[in-house]
C-alpha cells in the first residue's frame, strides 16, 4: 500500500458515492467512508465480499464521478482501479484494462488492481490467459492470502490442462477459506480428470457437507460413483441432483 497521502474531502465525497453506486444492488446507502477503509485496511474489500453489482445507469453515473476525482488528482490509484471495475461491468473492456494498468503504474503494490485486470484479461480480453496468470500471480505475491487470485489462476490452469498445478491453487484457496463448497467441488472436478476418483469423491462429499443444496456436487459425485460401480450411490446422488434442480 502507498504511504498515506492526505485525501481532500471532495475526493472522499465523490469516491464514497461512486463506490456505493457500483455496489448499490448489494448494500444500503449509509455513511460508510469507503475511501478511508479501502486505503487503510488491505483486507477490507475481501472481508466485505463486494460483488460490484448495480444497474447500467448506476455504473455510468459512477464512471462520471471517478473521472471527476481523476480531474482533481490524476494520481489517485483507487479512482482508476474502480473506474476500471465500472467499465468492466459496462463491457468497456479495453478501457477497463487501460484504467487498471494506470492504477498499477501509480501504485505497483496494489494487489486489487492486478487481480481486477487479470479478471478482464481472463474473461474478455481475447482470453489472454498468459497475461491473466501473470496478474493473478502478482496479486498473490503482494497478498499471499488472496483466495480469489488462487481460484481464478486455478481455473485457467485447469482450462489449459495443467491439472496438478490447478489442484495446488485450489488447495491453497481451500487453506485460506476451508468452508467454501465451491472450492472443494472445483478441485474435485480436476481430480476427476486425473481419474483420482477416491479423492474426488471426498472433495464432492465435503462440498455437500458444507452446502447440502449444492446440486453440482451431487451431480459430480453421482457420475464418479457410476464409474467405480457404486450404482446405488450414483442413483441416489442423481435423484438428489434432480430434486435440487427441479423447476430451475
């Protein structure tokens, strides 16, 4: 994190409103000083698990406000970071990469900017997996407990066929967040590709233990149970899967 630099009241006001707007689907309007909290607590964003969900109009309003901040202080890296997030959400992908790159140039030790740029590269910048992996790796280098960086790097490694490395990243994410059913399910899927059926079943079972309504884990476990000859167990899991997904 950069050394403390006085932030004007105007920048705080603009930032807090813009940050609220890009999260308005999930959070109530309040007097939270997001600007201060993000600046002074490197784990704040992860603890709050912001999803950056809002309406298109609210994203556009936020973009205007972040740009106003940049007019006041062209070196305020948080404005560029979340301007990039807002542009990503409005499908301005090249602009999002440019803004996040600017944030990194200003503050090369800000893990969130690397992670957010990695997401854009992974999903929409011509599937630039190499660039995304570099960004996720840099985010992890700065913040070794960045679970989502491990998770997204693992997804790419799985897609690219580096199954053992994907398992390592999923395992690291699980060490950070051991009660996350998605992580066990995803690791189990990779183990399935490696024909490590016993271990895969253990992961799917753990996912179900954490979240009994996790239909995907029941489906995955059913498929493997069939492969190893546990037809009754497979039948029961598949029945549970259909029960959970009925009407969806």
